[in-house]
């Protein structure tokens, strides 16, 4: 009996997604609740499970297709999955050379976003990997196997030599100039729209300051071992800046506010959006009620979101809301930047790399570990005085962490 696999509910106000990758191919056995496809939405990737155990008989949508909630994307023949079809498919694979990875008109290997990401992360040449998917397409498993072989020092699974009649599939000649056309993922399209919308809607302005990181670095050095032993997490810089931001937002509430129509929404809580890097782009999961959290709770929450972003397991609820954002470009080496607010929020704090610089203290020039910090804000509801004051409070809290303990 054929069972339809439908697009599940993707989240509040999300009505459609894009097929990012097929995790199972027709003829393969699937277990009940086993993921068979990955859908990309405006915010996160969501796996679609099989409703029953059996054999995947048909794809009803191709990679890259836009599908609505409730649409049928596959059929599964219900059963125990022990039929002859998957075995026959494996036998065919063993008896004949695997098909060559399909090549597009511009000469590039056709890959799903997830496979392309795996290829880039492993630093592999996709034309040199044998594709075992439908029509010879590369699968994520093919790339992982090639990466393992490379790591172990052995040869990567080689792609089948191209037939004389298909010279376009051969590897490009040395020095050949190529242009690769790749469709933007839904997440990247959404990021582009939101950032452009922020520029078009908000009156953006950025104020800067620099911070002497000596006190925080000394505190981390003094307590890092005890902190890690007690809480099972490293003491990082983000918890210091998160708590410093809470002090500033409490004293300057407009920086934690939002515009809604002709009204301003003020929040007596801090739901902190933390920008983290994911394979498909920058995402901003939300750590809620940071004002009432300990340093350890902040570090654990951020670390958990970072892992989920890397694994692609962030949910819609993880991304929902947020009243203020911290973006740390310093981990990538940024010296200074003007971050863009995350609508409908009205401000974002940008952190940058720490570097030793000469500074004047008490009439003497000394070398200190310094960081530039930037606060971009919506000038419609945040005046320059308020923005500068908020950033100054954060600076003072970082330079004297005791302020965060005694609420100054």
C-alpha cells in the first residue's frame, strides 16, 4: 500500500519550503520516522520523516522545488523493508560501475545545497568523487566517504572515467576559467530581504567605542578551570558582553524596544539574539530572559545553539523573537564594522577582534588588549545620546566586571 509523505507544518506563518536534499532514494528501505528529505525554510532546515516503515517508491518533487505545507513530496510502499527491491538495487550497483556525476551546461557538477556544503567543508574536488545517487548524483555519504579516505591517506573513491561521447563531463583543464551558477538557498534569500528591509525602513546609525579587555581576560584566566569543572563549559567573552548589555538595556530601555506601527514596544526582559555561523549562512537563535541568567547558563545556551546551528537542527522556536542582538565578527578577525539591525529589533552590538594597542593611562603609554565595539541603532526611536550612553555602560561593565555583580 502506497503511503503519501506530506510536507509537515513548518512553523508559525511559514507556508512553504524548498526541497534541499533527498536523504533517501527510490528503492531504498526506510524506517518509521526516519528522515527521507531535508526542506529549507526561511529560517531553518527541517527534516521530513517517513510516516511508516517500508520502501521509498517515488519522489514527487525534485531538489530545488518549492513545496507548500501539506503537499505530497514522496510515496512509501508500506512494509518491513525486507523486499527484493532494495537488494536488487544494491546488486545492480555492485555489478556495474557507478554512474558518473551529472554535469550542468556550465561544466559544474550538479549538487544539492547540503552536498555542496559537505564538499566545500572537506575541500574536495566534486569531479573526482564517484556519485552513487540517482542518475549518478553525488550524495552526502559519497562526500563523507571521500573525505574519510583523504584523511586516512588513501585514495578517494574515484569517479568513473567519462565516456568519449561526453567530453563535457571531464575535469576542467588546468588554468581554465569557470563560472559557477548556484541558486540562493531560501535562508540566504531571506537574509538578503531582511537586511535590505532594515536599510530601507530604519534610520540606521552606528556609534563606536573601544574597550580595554584586561579585566575580563584576567578574570577568565583566574577562574576558567574552576568554572569549567563546576559547569562543564568554558568561560567565554560572550557571557560578559551579554550581562553587560543587560545592564545597559535596563538603564536605556529604548535600545531594547521595537517600533510597531505608530507605537513603541518596551520590554522589561532581554531576549538576546546571538548571531552564529551555520553552513547555509548567519542565523540568530534567541537566548531568552538573559537578565535573569547566570554566566554559566548564558555560556551553555550559546554553546548549545552553536552546536545545533552546525548540525542543522535549529527549530523555528529557537529563532523566534529576540529584543536585542550581539554579533561577534571578531572570531573571524574583523577589526571594525557597522552591523545591521535584525528587524523588528532596534539595535545590535557588534564585537570585534582583540589586539594589543598602545593607550594612554594616567599620563603613560602602555600596551593593552583592546577591542572596538559598535552599536548600530534605529534613530527613529533611539537618540544619539541614548545610544552613546548604552554603549558606554557596556564598556564600563567590561572594564570593571564587578559592576555586573553589584548591578551598577
